[in-house]
C-alpha cells in the first residue's frame, strides 16, 4: 500500500521538478514505500496463522471434535427393485 502512495507522490514531485526527476522521483518513492511496507508488514503471515488457530479453538469447544468412518465395514444399501 505504501509503495503505491510513494509512487504517486514521487510522480507528483517529479512532475513539479521536471528534468530527470520525472523518472528518478517515482522510482525513489516506490522504493521507499516498498521498504516501509516490508518493515510495517513484517510478521503479518504469522499473525494470520495465530488468529486462525484461535478461531479454530473457539469452534472446537463442542463435545465432539471429529468423527471418522470405517469404510471397510460400510456397505451401500440400495433398495431392491421389487420394493417399489
């Protein structure tokens, strides 16, 4: 997000200064914004995993957590054609 702000701000500064700053300022603004994004967003994926784990614990509070079916003993019960 900040890299986009830096790019647009750099474009505005570069247009007002003119000359080679038309190209230098947007690149510098984007680079500074990208570094700021990386600094402020450091560790965000870890926080997302922790949040999902907390939400999962709240949902698993019931008496039955999970059930597994034993497929080796299960049989498909189809109605007989004479049953109607």
